[in-house]
């Protein structure tokens, strides 16, 4: 079984689907989430207020998006984790680790909303 997703935390820690289900992921301090993606190989979800596990993937939402999901789509969220503020160094480190993680497929393309992401 290959890794499907990994969460990168402000304190340098990580949590992946190999360690447990989304419901077991620590809920605070998230800087980004890298996940296998059929379109672009690897998708790094970042810069959001919260991250929600729905269906079989993580999505990022701002505060109003979180409220919309909670009230308009009850039961759709398996797990919600909270994004964190970080120093530029902490943030860059997490993004670089997510982009170079050897346990996830290589990035093969870029989705439209990823403009500026290498």
C-alpha cells in the first residue's frame, strides 16, 4: 500500500494515512497537506484556514467555506484540522518537505489554482 496523504505541522511533525485514519490526525498547527493526485501526481494543499477530509481527499477552505460545509453539507466532513501561522522559515521548510516527500508520487503537472507552485 502506498502513501495517499501526509499532513505537515508547524512543529516539524507529520501525520499520514499510514499512521491512522484522518479522524486520528492532530487537529491544530497544519501548514500544508500533500496528497497523491491523479491529475498532477502530487497536490500540495496550503494557505487555508482549515483543511477538511471529504470523500477520499483533503480540501482547503477559508472560514466561510468551513461554515458552508458544516451547515450546508452536514455529514460530508470526515475530519477538520486547523491551519496555523508560522515563520517564513517554518512555512518554507514544510512546503519544501511536502514537495520533495519521497513517499508520494512525483509532481507531474500543475493545477490551475497552483499558479506559482513549483
